[in-house]
C-alpha cells in the first residue's frame, strides 16, 4: 500500500486558492489509482463541493 507523501496540506490549500480559486477546507490523501504507485487527493470545499 502506498504511504502518504510528506506534503504540507496548508500549502496545497493555499495553492488551490491562489491558482485555481478553489476554497478548499480539507485535503484527503487517497492511495488509489490504476498504477500501484498512483495516488490522488480529494479536496472538499464549501457548499458540498468536492474535487478529485
């Protein structure tokens, strides 16, 4: 199983706001994907919006 990389979630949230105008409230690491080394983050924001 893939382990969570040491990314600063605060920086991810700040970058999403600055570059994509996404007001993220939570960033969740998901060790899933078609490749054994693939992973994604689920980002949740206000008003029941989720991004993958």
